[in-house]
C-alpha cells in the first residue's frame, strides 16, 4: 500500500511530524498536495461530506480507503505498523501521551508569534508577540523541554523510550531543529540545560533514512509561514 | 477496579471531560485530589521519577498500576472499556480524531482570556483578551462548531457517531455548557447556527447518569479559574 499524505505544500508545519515518521519507516508515500493539482484535491477532500468525518484541517493521511487526521492520531496509527511504537497497549498509550504533550507545546510555539490568534497577521500583533515570546522562553520552554530532558536523562537510552527509535524521538528532533531556526540566539543559550535532548536530536538526525531525507528536496526548508518562524524581534 | 482520577479539586477544567465519561459509564472512581491530602498526593505523583513517564500535567487517571495522562488519551483508554467508543480500530481512530479537534478548540477557548499565555494573570492582559475574544467569536467558533454541526446534521443520530453515545458527545455537551456560562450573550446569539449541537447537548444532559451527576456535589460549579471563564468584558 502506498500512503498519501495531504498537507500544505510549501511548509513543514504540522505535517513534518508525519513526514519524519514515514521517512524513518521507509514507507511508500506520496506528499500528495505537492503534486500538480494536489492542493485542490486536498481541499476537495476536506469538503467531502461523504468522508466520515472529513478532516478538520491538514495534515491527513490516506491509507487505502481510511482517511486519518490529527498528527498524534496519524502517528498512533503508523507507530504500531512501522515499528515506531511499542506493541503493548500500555506502551502505545504511554508514547501517545508524550506525543500529545509535544502537541501542546507546538500550539504554544505557534502562539508565541500569534498570541491574538491565527486569524490576524503577525505584523498586526508584533508587540503582543514580543511579550508572549518572552513569557514563552521564561516559563514554558523550560517547563516543556525540562520535562522531556528529565525523561531522556533517566531512561536507559539511546532513545527516549528505550533502545528503539519512536515517533516521539522524531518529533523531539523536529522541535530542536525548529527552535534553532526560529530563535537561534535564545536556543543557543538554552541548550546547555538540555544536553540529553540535544544528543537525542543528533542521534535522530544521523539515522540513515532521516539524514537522506534532510538532504533531499522532499524536506521543505523552514520559512516564516510555518509553525517555527524566525522573526528577529522575538529572538532577544 | 476502582479508578482514581487526579485533577485540580476546585475547577471543572480539562478534568471535566474525563469526569463526564466516568459518570456516564457508571464507572467506580474516586476524584482523588478532592479528598483530604489528595492534592498533595497528585503533586507527588507528578514528581515521581519512577513513573514512566510521569504526567506533564493533570488530569491523569490511575487504573491499577497504569497511570494515563492527557484527556484524549484517557478517553481513548476508557472508551473501548466502557462502551463509549466503537470496537473497531478504524472507529476508534475516527472518534479520537474528533476528540483531538475538540482538544484544539479547548486550547483556543482558554487563549481567548489568556492570549499572552498561561503565565500571566487575566487582569494583566485584558485588552488583548478583548481583541482575541472578538477574533475567536468572529472566526474560530463558527469554524469549530460549524464543523461539528455539519457532522451532527448529516449523521443518522441521535448521537454524533450514530446510535450510541460516545465520549465525543459528552465533550460537546461540556463545550456548549461552558460557552453558555462564559459568553452568555454571544452564545445565545450564536446558537441559532447550531441547532443539531444544541439538540445533542440536551440529549446528553437528559441521560440519567449525566443528569444525576449534574445535580450532585461531584459536579463543581463553573468559576473564573477554569477553562471557561465568565468575564463580562469579553462577552459583547
């Protein structure tokens, strides 16, 4: 079976967590909205009332006739099928719980540049974004990354959940990559507090499938339309 | 087995989605942090490095030795065990996807009164909250509730996913209840657009276990410490 991933064709965004899982797994997939006419097809699927339920938003994954939306839900589905999650139900819930905590963090990363909501431009909420970014780095980054650093530090490693790489490791790789792009100065200062996460990031980035993906054109460069945005005013 | 639910003892908050599921299921549970010494025990569990992983935040559910955090993850666990979710994997993923979309909406409900982040008081971000609440009602409420209204309208009913009540129905009940409390004027004006969701709300509220729960002292009244907060300045 060849998967079809549907996501905005010009950004990493939330789709990237799914792309990383498909790439690491060596799964056959098409990044469907990047093909000719693909974005139109994506929009049509979201408005398709015969889909039960239609996705609320991209990304979504088509696996044969099944259409699965919400990043953490897609990873839950892929994880057990491609060795990126434990086999036991308890293990799956444990990993999914960590992914949902990453989901929460991703919302706050986005809100750092869009505190007044996703419906207004950044340029129309810059002073508020400066304030929220300060709070984000003062309180929220230490809380979220400190939590994952703790788990990484006390696990037997080399990965967060033990010997095998999981979709959570891939997502944490992306978090570190994204923060380095969006907030280079602040991230550089902060990294001394998260040595295990930085090591985990490096370990994931060196995995053959991930390294090949990052060098390929399938990896869309970071830009200021995605979740992670580099706005110098926010990186003090 | 008697479940133990751990959540802040004085608010409905995110714990309420779990409370409603446990109540509808008629499950044996203790709202542990509302007992004497319970909040202290909750904090100790969050700092317990032997838990793998410890919860990032309440709510979490203790089921024998398993500790499960993140609302949608807890409902995923409870749903299959208590007839609040379909039995097939595809059906479970479909329902979980809807719950994760509710999770996204809950974040935006919270951000309407805390646009500059959870670390500052409402009083210190009131003008921004006014602006964000306006955007929330102009764009986001119609988008989220319109999505669920569509699904409810075209389903065979009486519940969102068919004949049987699911945890998603319970959560949508709570969303309508909460919006009515937090934004009585705006919700009253908006309800004409979501007749099926209002009917679903009434149907859930009339279920014997839910009705008994709502009348009991186990239901904590809404207040301005939870997710849904009634601030007249935001309800124009």
